[in-house]
């Protein structure tokens, strides 16, 4: 039994699919981190797929047809929670409203220390109006539990706030268009201001590249601390990607550990 990992944490890591190598009867064991940070001796890391992870369709986006945009709700930067939620619910600024069942605003503690930012709602999120409720969401919940966090009601130190860059589902889960991201981003910015988290965990290429305004791949952005609106940002793989590429769960665990360290004030300063 490791002195550093409780039975509960070990169970959580197993749920994440992270294998702990713990020899049964000796204290002279390798640290679990070491075991985990060596993802199964892969000959080469699997290529990071750059299509949107939650997507059912892997086809590239059809050429984008410029659509006339409705005006974005005004005054977003000064809205309170209620006004913001209503503005999102009524937004028609990018045209995705035409195919949505529900807007997906965000859930969690309004003063959470951790904010999780994903990409866009998928089919189930669109149906239920809540982010990350599908299979990827279950993995996200397990990952959060492994570091003592939850989306269930709790205090601001344990309960996270979860939001997406886009509040409406792109048709067929296609990749978000830049104009959709641009129209929707003020809502996310205001959510970040209102929550004022101590740390943002950005998941998946679109979320990461949108908030960090970069074209760099996740593989090169991981392991560093970035910033969004003055808040430290740690980036990691999207849970849907991890479902398809379980060998990278160990890297994702490293990212969670970095995020926890940053939140405790021990990580590198934001770049
Ligand atoms: N993928 C995301 O990025 N967000 C969700 O809410 C669901 C799937």
C-alpha cells in the first residue's frame, strides 16, 4: 500500500484507467507517479488527432459558408449571472441556435477555485443543457474525483465550475468555426470573471487554442502554465480523446497534478 495514495485515490486512478504498479509486500516500491508517467512502453506516442474529440463525424468541415450574423447581446461584460444565463439562452449571434435543443451555459460552484473549460456541447449535452454529461463527461468526473474534486454540490474548494467555449452544439458535432468562437467568447470571458477561479483546466485542442489564441498543438502546450484573463491555465487532452487513446491518460494525470500544484501555489509562474 502506498503511503502517498489512499485507497480512494487508487480506486479513482483505476477508474481513470491509470495503472499503479504497487508490489505487494515491500516498501521499496517505485513512486506511483513514475509508474504512471511512463505510459505503456509505446513505440511512438499515438498521433494526436486534431478533429474535435466529441465528434461522431470525423469528416473535415465542409467549406464554411459565410452566414449573416445576428447582433451579439450587448453589455455582456457587465452582466450578472442571471442576465448572462438569459443572454446565452436567447443568443442567435452565430446561427447555431437554428439546430440547438438547449443552450449549454455551464454548471458548478459560482466561486469555484477550479474552472474546467471544454469545447462545445455534443448531442447529450444539447439534449440535457449541461456540459460533459456523455461518456466523456463520466471520464471527466472520474478524473476530477481523482484529485478530490466534484461537480456535485460542495464548497468552492471541491466543487468545480464547468463551461464550454461554445454554448450551442455544432451540427453533427463538427468542429467549431472561428466566427462561432468569436461570437460566443464574450460569454465565457464573463463566466471566468464572475467565477474568478484560481486555476483553469482547458481540455482539448479547440478549447485550448481558442482561449490561448495559438495554433500550437496540445502536446507542445502541456506541462507549462499559461494564462487567460489573468488566471493560470493548465492544458490537457479532451476526455473524449482519452477514451480513444487510453495510453495518454497517464499524461493527463500528470497535467492534473501540475494543475493541483499550481493551485497550491507551487507550480511554475504563468508564461
Ligand atoms: N465535449 C466538450 O468539450 N464539452 C461538452 O460539454 C461535451 C463534450
